[in-house]
C-alpha cells in the first residue's frame, strides 16, 4: 500500500495494491497489520454505507465526545472528500485536506479522530463506505460550517450544493467546539 501524507497531520491518502486481470480485480480494503505498521492501532466498531446524488454535500461532521476515526472509500461514482483538523494541539489545527475518491482509483482516506469530515458527490450517484473507530453518538454530533470563509475549502462545486438542514446550520470554526 502506498501512503501519501496530506496537509492535515495524520490524515492519510492510501493507495492499496490492486491485483487485476480480465476477470476483475482484488484488493485488501483493510488489514490491521498494515495499519499498525503505519503507527495506527485502530479498532473499527461500525461500518457505514451511504448513497448520494450529484451535488449533495454532506458535512462537515464530527463528534465532540467519542471522536471517530474513519477509513473512507467510494465503490461507485466519485466524491471530493474533506477532513478539517479540529485538534488545537495539532500543528495543522484549522487546516483542511481534500482528496478525490473514485471507484476507479480505489483510493482510501484515513480521517483521524479529532477531524471534521465531509464530502461532495461529483458523479450522478456515489456509494460511499466508511469504517468508524467509535459508535455514532447523536448527542455528541456537531457540524462545522461547510463554507466557512475562515477555512476557505475549495469545493469543486457546479452550482449550489444540496444540503441537509443540519449542514446549512453548521457553526464557523471560530465558534465551534474543538478538541484539546
């Protein structure tokens, strides 16, 4: 597996080894030993699958307690995936990293605990899978404003995004609850 460090500390773009022939392909999407070799001793407790139509922007979500690390990938379509560092002790606090994940490139993105996460669907539909290191806890769920000028995320938008009410009501970074 090739590992690419992003502009956010500990947020990693992962390119798995893919073995293919005329019949199709095979790849490992998760291997505990490989992650441990990267210094990531994680235990996933929940798998999630979402489908979104083109122009849907989900995020930027995080849990202030029970922070979740996420290993994300796309199995159909394409998304622009973003992680924002909310760890005040991190040298990259307040910075974001954006990557394109597609069914064709088979890349995965490790979003460490302490980061807000979101994505924009780039294709007609996208199926998005992610493994989480802690359970979803709605009482701790928070939303960072996706278009906060202080973050200046360069979303590849074509027109206005389709947003959930909680994403419209996101909090700017300067007012958001963050991690130590």
